[in-house]
């Protein structure tokens, strides 16, 4: 028989699914949220009413958006991450040097196989869509692949066995054997590329930030539109800078 704790856990998961649905859509209505989650409108409305009272969602123009109250949680969590404090100035420096968007990316902390763009630096004259706060599948980004490639073999095997490898674009690797081979090459080379695999709008390159035991703490990634991120600039110039930046962050974390 289900216990009160079981119901509490289910309610929490439902609220999270509602928040995730709102985050991933453009101001969805109650009906759209209920349909997306295959839940009744009255059940979803109860959750939304509570979330709105807490300031976690807000109604606007007939739909729902994420509330600003959640910002304080994200800012607090980010400030508590040592990698953010150490990497932030280096990411900004790289962005100013490269004149491209530079990102600090960390492994997702939930049950999903994803990565989180915890901080980005974008020069004022650069038009690349800002990735800060975005959650992406590990296999579809340069940062995600370089993080995955440096996980231990059991974790990689578990990832390759999970239910699906989503196709974000026509270039996303969705075949397990191909991805397994690519991950080994990334581990050998020390960098990963995003060749319009998460979006048609940009390409990128990433290097891992590892702890003293070789475990991935995160990655530093440079993103730019295909016309600028190609040829020597992508394959050589950017690689050298992003690897140097990641090693610098590693060294500072090790000293601390």
C-alpha cells in the first residue's frame, strides 16, 4: 500500500515535470501543460496554484512562465560551486580573446543524462544565442561529449545502454557504436567538437576540467556560428586556447 511519503514524492516529481514543461515551451497554457504530461487539468491546476503562490511560476497573457523566485536558488547554487568561482574569470578572458561565446558546463545533477550551461560569457558584439542556464543531452554537445568521454567505463556503458539518444539536429550522433568510438577518440585527443550537433546555428569545441583523479568536474566550451567556427580557427586556434583555459582552471582547483 502506498504511504504518505510515496504520495509526497509523486507530488514533487509532478511539480518538477510541470516546471520543466514550462521551461521548455513558450508560455504554455494549462491545457497544453496537462496534455504534454498526460494529466488531468484539475490535477495540474492544483500544482500550478501552489507553485504560483510560492513564486515559482507566474501567469502572463493566458499562459505560464517560470517565476523569478527560482532565480535565487540557481544563483545560490552556482555560487557554492568552486569550479564556477575559479573558472568564471578565465571564461570571461577567453570570450574577450576569442570574440565568441565561451561556456562553463557541468554534468547534470538529476537523473537525466545531460549537462548544464552554468555560466557563459558573450562579448557585446557577438550574436550567438546565449546558452547560460540551458540543459543539453550529453551526447549532443562538445562539452557533454568531453565530460562523458572522461567518465569511468561503467558510467559510459550505462549511458550507452539508456533508452534513447535524442536527435537534436541531422548531425547529432544517435548510433551507439558510432558514439562509443567517438568517445574513445575524444578521450585520446583531449577535446571534443560540436559540428552543428545540438543546433544548426553554431559549432564548438570543448576541453574537460578534471579533478586530481581524472574525473570530469566540467568543461570549457567555445561556441560560434559555422562561418566563423571552421577550418584552422576551429581545428587549431580555438583548440589551443580552450585547452589552455581548462588546464589553468584545473591547476587552480588542484592548488586550492
